[in-house]
């Protein structure tokens, strides 16, 4: 995934964007007559907004080589803005993660004075439909697609705490062990599972079970011995 806003000019047919169909990307909504505003710059000439299951794409209706795209995973906030004090026109307001937050904060105020805009550092995007009545529909589509792209958790990125339940893995260890109690306890351990391919937890549980069983056997032998002396 590319972090932040980027150029996009891959079109097919009558100008629709080329989607990543091989990875399950589907088109969710098309809205014509949408202007785009990046940071504090002036609005672009109206274009067409395409919202897919993975990203937001804006393509210019004037310049076929001009367009922008941002993945939903990089959209940290989206909202409907109708307050004229916040912005003169009703719009969808979004904040974009760039991966270089400290540098972005220092350069956001004079973006209008920069001739060549660095898209990788754009942190705000406004989408202004020619028909403000479409704002609620666009917002609902944004919400739906955002839910399809949840932010990966730290556990998923690191691979930790991924519990795997496999009786075969436990049984393979049981075949290598010398204690018959290990094999008889395998089913109990498989319900606990193991983490990261390590059997430490399973072994601890099994050893506890085995020790308990041996303790029970010792008590039974002691009772039998006492009974013989009575």
C-alpha cells in the first residue's frame, strides 16, 4: 500500500479508472461534477469521483492525464462539512496520513505558494459535488468502504498471539515422547492450542496433567499399602 495521496491516470474505456480486480477491488460509486481541493489550494476544475472498495479516485474531466488517488487505509478522517465558516462550499472533508507528520505540520500553511505540489505531503482533501444533496450519499459510501479497510492491529503486523489449533502438531510431539501419559493427554492439550508454532504452553499444560496423574497413582499405591497392613 502507498501511504498518502498520489497521482493516478490509469483509465480504461470511456475514462473509468483501472481497478485492481485481481485483488478483489470493486467499484462502489461514481459521482460526476466533483471539484477537488488539496490542502489550502484553489479548487481544481470539476472531474469525476470514483469510490472503490479500496480507494478514492478523482479523475479530471478536462485533462485526461490528471487524477489523484488515496487508499482508504490512508484516510484517517472523513466528514460532511456544511459550515460556511469552515469552508465556503459544502463538501466531504478528509484528513490523509502521509507517514511524515512532523514535516507536514511545518509546511501546510504556505501550500498555496508552492508551484509544484508534493502530493505525498498533502494532509487535507475536500471533495465538492456540484449537487450538495449528494453529500449524505457520499458520506455513507465513505463509511461503508472505510469499514472494509480496517487499520491493521499491532498483533496482526507482528504476528504475535495468533492462536492455532492443531491436534496433528501435538500428536507428532506425542509420538516422539517416551511417556505414555503424553499420548493419552494429547486431546486435552489440543484444545489449548499453541502460539507462534511453539509448544511451550502445550507442554506446560501436559506436564501439569502428567504430574497430577502420577500424584494420583502415588496416592492409590499408598492406600493399597496401608490396606495391606491393616
